[in-house]
């Protein structure tokens, strides 16, 4: 946290958007600020008025803990104080409670709608992709194209697949030569590699926790894998059929 003086206005700011690449991915301030005072020499202490803000809350009211009145008869929660359904995470915004449905199989204002699933087949020479470079919501303030494909503090990739292909297979890739994430099958084993900027490349190989032996994923059974990246740390969550 730092205070920057500019003309006659005072700015309380977080990490600069134009900081070095690795600085943009370090931990930022998260908390509350109240009773802000500063000294004007020689007049004394003064309490400034809020002129404008971005990405901050105007109050510290916790709407998720308040008892809510549900007008809809077909949407009800088992817990009357739980605004979000289906394991959605509730958080408070300026205009009331909101739901983060990212960790569930549902979507909607209260995580009430089942997410649609898509199944496609590949035969060794096909691929599908999406363009994340021109997503204005994710890329706000980021001007370094080398880092655009690996953007956020925390990313989650969910993939369900099955294959009996005995050779190496590429399941997912994002980024470029400097910052990237790859999910591959090599000799039947599931591997994840990740590199961010100038940091060392990280590799995770899925193994049986008890026997310390590799698990094989080319058995033509469905496997669901959730890869969680937080900064430069990567972890696996697996569901085996």
C-alpha cells in the first residue's frame, strides 16, 4: 500500500498496472481502510472526501449473513441465510449479495442453472482453440502481450477426457514460449508443466499416493481433471472412473 501525491489530490493505490511482470502477480492488499486522516502543514489534520474509486466497496455490510426474502417459489435454499445454491460461494457487493459459481457445475445469479457440457472427438490431427488476447474484461490494463495468455492470480482448468492412444498426446496448452501452461499425456501418464515469465519451469507428474507409481490415463475410460494454478504453484484434482 502506498500514498501518491498528485497535484492536490491523494491516491491510495495497489500494485501499479504497469509494474514489472512478476510484480503484477504478487499478492495485493485486501482489507478495509477507515478513518483516513492526513496532515496539512501548518493547518493541522484533515479528513478527505472520497472523489472516486474503482474496484472497491462503499460499505462493509455483509449481505451474505443477512436473512434474505426469496420471492421465487421454484428457487429455494436449504439454508434460509444462504443466498447461493449448489455449493456456490456468496460474496458481498455494493448492491447486495453475489454468487461465485466457478467451483460448481452450475451458473446463473444464484448458481441455479446447470452448466451445459460439450463433447468433441479428436483423431490425432484436430484441435480447437479460443482467443483470450482480446478479452477486454480479463486484459484491462495489461499491455505486455507475452503475458496475456496467462493472466490472472488464480486460474482453473477443468477437462474430462478418455483415450486409448498409446503415444504422447497434448490435451491443453495456453500461452507462449515465455509464459505457458501445458497438460499432456506421455506414455499414458498425465503431466502438467507451467512457466511464468522468467521463472523456472514447474512440472507435475500424477502418481499413486500410496504406491508412488504412475497412474495411466490411456485406458479408454473417462477421467476428469481439475488443474488449479495460483501464482506459480500448480495442483491437481482428479476424478477417476
